[in-house]
């Protein structure tokens, strides 16, 4: 199965969604999705990834804190690092984040010479997480912002995401609308894209997934759909490339 800008693949026994923009530029990455509608076993995904590579797993708190995985880093899986974003330029290191309606955002330089993953829920998005993240990646890896690639992954779409006025008030008018019942619809994808473009990324280097986690239950878990019974979460991963693979 595939669609605009994405295709399904398999890796290490996992069903994985890949994004054309990153694949075309030699960036190793994936989003673990439901396999034949089965629930995703998050711990099993981490074990599978960690059996191949040094893997970083986060304890997410809806912050705008991104951790840098540098040469001295030792806190790999099974440890969990308190952060909502990760970035690295260390070859062979695999970063992960997990989501179930929030936005998984991949940032990378071509060839994966530097990579980042960010968990953007409404709090992180409202806090300008990606503006900060793109700036940090550009500074840390001396990257030209116009050369950064970004994928705004599958998340809950605007029409499926009514929120209260207290959540909506932090968003600019162009990415939200009020419903007759006083609830607001917030477009997390549009706001995250806006932040990346404002940070200096090129529009052609930003892919926005057309998929909604709440609507596509054969592929995704959704907190809004499953509620307290949430059976699993999607795991996004990205790996920094090796020097010899860099072109
Ligand atoms: Zn939907």
C-alpha cells in the first residue's frame, strides 16, 4: 500500500511506513504502524530496533525540550530519556519517539549526516517547538536551513480534533476555526509547517502527511478514538548515516 509521499515496507518483522522525501535523500527512517490491524507492542519495537543499533527511547512530557545525543552519550535503551525531541550526528545511532494523535516530526540533512525527531502535541506546537528545533539543528550541525528536510508525519487532522478555547487561544488565527458549539478545530499540521517555513526551510523540503490517525484505524492508534483503552502507539525512528554513505 502506498499514497502521496509515503509507502509501506517491512523491517525486522515490523510494518513500517516510509516517506519518499527522506528515502530519496538516503535517510534511514520509519514509522512503525499497525500490522494487519494488530496493536503495536511498543516495547517489542524498541527491543527490535535496539538489537541492531544503539537506540534512544524517550519519556515524553509535552515539553519543548530536545536532547542532543553526542559522542559521550550513554543513556541508550532500555533507559528512557526525559525529552520530547532528540537530535544526533553520531553515525549508527537510532532515535525514537512515540505518538498516538500527536505529530511525529522528522528533520534531517541529506544522507542523514544529522537527524532529529520531535513529538509535537498541542502544547509543544503552541510552544513553537519546531522553530526552536530547526534553529538548534542548524546551529549544532552548521546546517544551511534551506537544506534541511522535514516530514510532518501522520497525526490527528483538524476536523477530528476539537479542543477547548484554552488550548486554541495559543494558536494563530490562520490555523484554527471555531465551531458553533464553542469548541475549536486546530490544524496541528499547518501550524508545524508554518513554523518550519518561518525557520527558513524550503516548502519543497517539507512533506506533510495527508493521513489522519483517528480516521485510519487499520494503520494507526489514536488516543481520541481509543481513549483510555489505547492499545499501543506508533514509533517513529531515524538513524544518523555513516560517513562512507554520505555523498
Ligand atoms: Zn480524521
